[in-house]
């Protein structure tokens, strides 16, 4: 599976400019001493890496759109301990939807090998029109460090298990290359659109009440909304027009991400898989944002929430001034 167009780390560097009139003398170092300095600098993994994660083919494997750019990974190293973030933003081929999630990983670093281990998947969204509950693989790999022409690499084969069911994944290969600081400005320009149709990758403007309820999105008020209980972190959400298809155009926002944007909804069911974050800091929510009123105001959609145990059906109504919302509570 190829993961593309991911969120990146901005790093600032201070440069020291020496005037041509200043006479600066440096003690001469032997080749052995220089290699030691260069190797010590090379072993610092902290920073931005780019590369590719591939997987052997398997029956039913989804196809992705060919995109420019490479996988971006943020790594932080402290001694022999490593942690990091990987962000997937990949569009399925043939206009079938998109896959989006973040991964947290940890590792051990012995100076030559990074023992890589995915720990969690967060903010999972799958809008594929046919493939339900498509899993990401929590990977394990021993990534060998090496250098070529001044570039630093981490490379190795991976094995893993599905993040939902734990089933074995078809294995694959990881190859990461460290991004030079001079190239960061170019990398920023290539990866500004983090959420697909969300313009310029800007975060959604949200305002929360002290009671942890949404009060506004952009310039619109948000209704009080209701809270529904679910028994699984993995939800399948089905959306379709309530009653008559009257030309309603909607956007659906889930936890700050646009599941659908400026979508003309009809009686055909559109299914989306999401992952409950179950955070104490912010409630999980699904919000309806209207772009018109259709022929029969207000803008109305039917929502079916399937947690694998029960199906719950709700009606959301929004207009050009107020948005409807539902919240999710994971029962344990």
C-alpha cells in the first residue's frame, strides 16, 4: 500500500554568516577524526524522513491514485529511544473515496538498526464506496541505517497485523530517506493540502463551550445535539437523503475532518468507516454542514450508525445559519 501526501514537521535553522574579511583558522583534523564527527551527526535520527512503504499483492487489494511526493514520517530520538508520527492521506483509484489516519510508533536505536513498532492508529477515516472496515497494518520492522552520497537511509522488511481484528497482514518493505534541511521549504509546498478538499490544509474553525460542546463551526451556530452510546471504537456510518432527493448539497465533519465536502446527496447510501478517539479532551462528533437548502428546506440527511452490535438511525437538519450535530460516547 502506498501512503501519500502526509502531514510534515516544520524546523527552523539558525545560520551563522562569516564575513570574508575575517581570518578564521581551524585546526586540521585527520580522516579518522572527520569520519567520527560525520558518523555521530548521521546517527541523530530526529527530524523529517520521507520514503515508501510497499506491500506484496493480495486478492481484493484496493488501488490508489498515483500521486507525487513521498511518505513523510516525523522521528524524535532521545538516546536509544525513538518515537514518531506517520500520517496517511491517500485517495483510492476510480473516484472511490479516500483513506486517512495517523499512526504513533516507537522504537529502539542501537546506532545501526532502528527496531520499529507501530503502536496505535488514530483519526481513522475510510470513505471507500465498497470496501468496508479496510484495516491498516500495525507494522514491526528492523530498519538498517546506511548512507549513500551524503543521504541517510533506514530500510527493511516489515510484518504486521490489522489494527482492528489483529489478523496477519501480507508483509512488505519500508524505505525511508532523511530530508535535508535545505529541502524543507520545497516539502512544505508539496504537502499543504492535508485533508483533500479542505482548502489549503487549514484546520476547521471550531468553537467549544466550557461544557465541551460545539458552539460554532466557521461562522455558523451549532445546535445542542444529542449523545449516542456505541460499544465499539470502529463505526460504520451510512448517509443518505431523508425522504425525497431534492438537490441537497452537504458537508460532513467528523472530529475536525471533512468526511464529505460539498457532496450532492440522494437516496443512494454512502458508507464511511471511522475510529472513535475516546479522548477526555474533546468529544467525538459528527456534524452536518449545509451548502444549500434544496427544494424542500431545511437540508436533511438520515444517518445510520453501526458499531457491529446495533444499528442506530438519526435525522440531522441544517440550514445556512445553524448546523446539527451528534456526539459519540464509547461504553466500556
